[in-house]
C-alpha cells in the first residue's frame, strides 16, 4: 500500500491519499485512522481512481466502518 507523504487541503476538508491495494484494505486503513486518537471527526473516504474527471468524484463512504 502507498500512503502519500502528506495530504492537502481542499476547501474546508483535509485530504490524504491511499493507493496500491484492494478497496477493502484501503477502507480498513482509513477507518483505523478515523478512530485513532486525534483522528478527524466526521471523516469520509471517497473511492475513486486516477481516471476520475474531477477531484473528489466517486463512492463516498462514511468512516469509521461498521464493525463486521
């Protein structure tokens, strides 16, 4: 899995990029970050790809993920 060196601000949200493995694994990592101490309140993940026509387009997933 690849995690960007840092995120970036897009309007009033902070964006971090994860890539390089399956969708389920990426969402699990994003969920752990959202529930870690100091993690963001009201976090969402957007599942997209590098072919998206516009930044932020894709399936929006509310974090943390429900327990399975």
